[in-house]
């Protein structure tokens, strides 16, 4: 009788442990354990047409959407964003892509303390047309575009001031994290973004960037990535 009770207790404990591992893979210990057991696959890249379906929005809609969420709702979105990416969208929830035109303000190499290494973080500021007759002007949406690379690089692929136009079906620029970095009077949104499809990311001369799926991930990395994008 005692042996049966112990066996039952062990089975329940094992089931609970497995449920804990698989239900929250974004936790560092869970991710590392699943990875060592071969139960979580490396991040993959996609053909632009075959990437996971999701919503997409331009800077104006993005600012409106993420500033309308409560803090709890924003935290829940960020959890799903991260889990989607880590698990290759096995159970996709709240998949969001970025569209629009953005201007480069700076870059830095990613390090082993970041989500993946090697790679480069590119800081872009949104520019929009207020109307058809106006000149493009800055808009308070910041992108941290994280580019996973096959080898470290010392120079940026884009010069400061370069304008990058992201399109839903071409670039699949996935939101990994959203931060409200401004104030109530001066709202600003910082989005950490990673490409799911690589083939349409090119340098100013039309050469494809040397992008590769990152492996492993450092899921304990903090967002926003760049210090200048930390909430004020």
C-alpha cells in the first residue's frame, strides 16, 4: 500500500514538474533544462509568405494600441511575445509585426548578456507623413531592431540617417517586447523587434545581410536593449 502511494505521489510530482517546465519556457532555468533535454527547438527563420500570421501596424496605430493597454495587459502581451519566439510559435498568441518607415540613429554590437550573440542592435526612430502635403517628420515610436548574425561585425550595415521601410509580407519584423518609455504628457513607445524572414533585409547596396537564426537564446536578457531607450 505504501509503495503504491509513493508511486502515485511520484507520478503526480513528475507530471507537475513537466507541466511547469513546458508551460513557462521563457523562464531561464526552464529554457535551459528543456534545451539540454532536446525538448525545445532552436529558433528558426521563415519564408516571408510562410511566417506565422499576425496583426501588423504602422507607428501611429502602434503608439495608440500600446498606450491604451493597462500595465497588466502590457505585461501579458510581452510574455506572449517572448514565448512565441522561444517556442517557434507552437501555440501562437498575440503575434504582432511592425510596418512603416524608420530612420537609423545608432547601433551597437550585441553581447553575451543580450538575447543572442553575435548580433547587432539598430536604433530607429519612426518618421511619418502627417498629411499628403507635409514633409516626413519624427514620430515617438522607437525600434530596437535586433539582427542575429553568423559572425560578429564591427561596423554597422546602415549609415546613421538611413531610412528603412518595413513591410508586413516582406520583412516580418516581429515584436518581442513593448515599453512605454515616455511620459503621460510626452508619450513614447519603444519596440524591440526581430526579423523572422531574412531574405529582404539588405544593405544600402542591395546585398543581403548575413543573418542567421540565433542559438542559443539568453532568455534572462533585459528589454529595452539599448540604455538610451530605458523608460524615463
